[in-house]
């Protein structure tokens, strides 16, 4: 097994960088207070569809995965627990309870499931701490953002295998954590810049954040790809052969909470959160550079941006503008292709995106070549100025869901929604 183990010198830098100046502490506290929408009454624009509450009373749920029909594993951000929901009932004992750092965006973050014969592997991304849940709020440093592989045995996750040991400092924001099994059966892991862009310690700025004179890639600010055993997928990486650069599928990513592969074209897409503006939906081709920290949103809107400012790893990386930008932050999170006809053929293989600030689900058709989304004429600029901008109503599929943190397609072919703000999971199906 090849795990990403960060060199001790780099770890020392991250520990130093975790001493956040008072200015940034205030900014982070303000962010925490407005991180997600905590109120709402879910509704769908299409009257032919129905909303059903599958589970409620969860504590800040983040992401979910199906392990069978009517059998769901759901992560709770702050408790370090993975709850199991069978036929709509939350089992009293969690299948896993680990110690997590949970300040701001540190959390129990992401989950993916893969079945191999009679064995069910469960992959989990969380911010691990050697102490009690949340002790990072009183100054204790997390061990790292870690990806483990477990085996599901009865109502427990057993045999943990550490696959990735990623930076968690300076933090506590931009940990990312969305993970998924790709069509190539490899594990894809999204991680943000982990607050490195604040320049608390200049040496924490990495080339994968487009700092030409920064340190070598350290596992942050990208989408990484490994095998389900924790190995590099290829002898040669897309951007280079050293570890961890060899593992990067994409880079220059400030923070991503959602990604999925188009079931028709096989292309990867993601969402990205900007610094109060410039939230994005991106087509992510191999070697994609999302531009952070030199650009967020449309490059043409940046007064001083030059593409020559970007790190391209000797021409192996490439920048492209996002397909859609929110100027006023919406906090796009989950991105899911609906590879089912259960809601009607007009939604089959279309893209759905949830947001955490407005509690909305957006719906997009794709162009014939599957490399772009189709937008209303009013949004031809590809820029949404505010939630009430002309044309936005034409892409809103549902609203009132509180802060949305995950969208999944169930074994039954219906769409499932995780609301961190309402502590619930919903099913969207055809109306009776």
C-alpha cells in the first residue's frame, strides 16, 4: 500500500500555520454562523413529483451512501458517527464512532461504498484528532484529513485501513472531503486548500494553488485519484511522477464539496466554493487547473489576471473557465447526474446541484457533446449575480431544503437529498 505520508518538515510548517491571526479567527467565526441554511420547508417546482421524509433528527448530517435497498449510511459532521438507516429507521447504535476535529469545516466529511463479492468496502474521509470530538476548538491540533477503508460486518465497520493522510492545517476551513468511486473503479478524493491561502506562513503555499515559488504539491487543493487499495493508479501521473503530485487528477481548487461522472460521456464535473463570491460549476478534464488562488470565477472579470501566472507543471496542466458562476455566494455542494428514468425521461442523465446557503436544488440539461450545461437566455453570461436574478427560477428544481450537503441516486432510482440544516434525508419520487 502506498499512503500519502507528509514529510515531517511540512507537518511542522502546518502546525505553525495553525496559529491563526485574530483577524482570520473573526472571519471564520462569521463564516461558521452563516455556513448553511437552517430553516425551510422542502418543495419541488414540478407538480408531478413528490417529497418524502426518509429520516429526521440527525445531527448535522453531511453525506450518505447506500449499502442496499432502503439501507443507508449517513455521516454526522461533529459527532464522529456514521448512522445506519434501515427502512426509514435510524438504528440506535452507530456503525462507526471515531474522534473528529469539527471546528468550522473540519468534520466527518465523505463516504463511498464499493462491493466486491460478499465484501462491502466503505471508504470514509474525516478530520481525525487524537482526543475527544471537537478538541481542536480549544487548540488541540488534528492529526490530519484521513481516508480510511473499512469493511461492513453486520452493523459495524471493521478492519480500518489508512489509505491517505492529507494535511488538516492551517485550517479549519476548506477541507473538502467528497469522495466517490469512479467508472474506472478508482477512488476520487476532493480536498480544498485547507485555509493555506491565508498566507499565515508563506511556505505553506503550494504549487497546486498556483504559487510558482511555493512548495511542492502536498496533497491539498485538488482532486486526487488512487486505487481502492491506496495505490497510485498509473506508473506515470497526469502532472508528474513524484508522490503526491502523481495522484492529482485536477488542481487549483479552493474547496469542493461535490463531484460526479457523467454517465453518458464519462466526464468528471465538480462544484467549487469561492471566497464570498465566485462559486463555480466546472467540467474537470484530466489535468484541469481551476485557477485558485490567481483566479476565482470568470478570468475575464479579474482585473489583474494573466494565465501566465498559473502553474501548469511544464504544460501538463490546463486552465478553463467555469461553466457557471455565482457572484453572490450560494455555496454549491453536491453535484449528481441522475442516471435513472424514474422521475421521467426529461430528467434522465441530467445534472442536479444542491447549495448550502439557499437550500436550493438546481437542474441542468447538457449540450449534445456533454461538455456544457444549457442555460436560459437571461444567464447567457454564465454569471448569477444574486438568487433573484432573471433566469434563475428557470434552473431551480426545488427549494426550502435547508443547507443541502449531499444528493444521491438510490437503488430504487429516485433522488435523495441530505439537509444538514434540517437534519433530515428526503426522497424525491413521482407523485402518486
